[in-house]
C-alpha cells in the first residue's frame, strides 16, 4: 500500500486492549500517496452497523491539492470489536476536487493501480471503488437501486455491481445489472470474487458488459475482451 502514516495508540472500549495503528496510504491520481491524518488524542468508536457515507472520508493530497474520498481507517480488535479510528481535520465532502487532466493507460506516466488486500466483503467493495477511481471515474457512491446480489456502486457514466459472495455470478445477475443500467442510460461493469458461470460470460459478451474477477490481493483481473479494453483505456 505504499507509505504509512504516523502510528497512534488505540484502546478498544470493549476489552480495553491497546493497539498501535497506522492508516494505510492510497495513491492519488497524481501518483503521490495519500493517508487520512490520524488524531492521537481522539477516542476510537465501535462500528455496530454499516452506513455507506460514514465508511468514506475526504482527504486532500498534499502533493497536488486534490480532494478525494478514501476508506475511513478502521481496526479489527481480536475480541471481535470493529473500531473506527479518529481522524484529525476531516474536510467536508461537498467541495469538488480540482480539475485534472485524465491520464490514460497508453500515456506514459499513469501511476500503477495499488490494490487493497481483500479479507472481508467491505474490502471487495473498497477494491472495486479504488479501481473505478483509477480508471478515471469520479464521485463514486452507493448505487440508488440495490442489486439482487452484492453491492451496487455508481459514478458519472458507470454503474458497477460488486459480488463478494463465494458463488459464481449467474446469467440472471448479469442481465439484472444490464437492465438497471439501461433504465439509467449508463454503462455498466461487473466485479465478482468467485467468477462467472459460462452462460453469464456469454451473455455479458453479447450485452457489452466488462467482467472482472477480484483476486485476494484486491486487483481486478479482466475476464473478457471488454474488460481488457476498459483496463487499458480507462473511462
């Protein structure tokens, strides 16, 4: 994940165990590492249920000044408690990021994609969101319509489905994504942790849907030619 931020001491409010935590850094579109600034005087809070807006935090790149949203720093305590780590000087998310020139894969200087290791379903969604951002999509958010399986992500010009289950995505899954994208007049892409059935792959090719498999390193691997093209050219 690149450079790490300064370490802070974190006490679990459930078992009182002390931890030393450093937030992982993520690559900005300019290539510089970005990490949420941790608050050493703050108190960790327990995550009891997921709220999409609370899972992301706006962080400004010190190198280019770009403001983007990144996963909120969290720590899993061995006692089973999930802790949200306090962040210093969080910026509002409403401010738009400065305009930058998109760098495509065929242009020298495009930074390499930096994955996030997949251990949980949330990690799979984070990996897909980071990859979409790397492709050039901005303002990634939870999709308005919930798919029949997995998690839906949306950005300007794209609708993505992330399936973190252990079963291969089916023909119905692919067709439902395509129908939803058609109603919203947008392109779509599918990310699956367990791959796809043969008929799902054939249907995706016919409908023009790029298919990716998320490996455990968090790197999306193209499954069909459409995914290869998207990976090479970006959004």
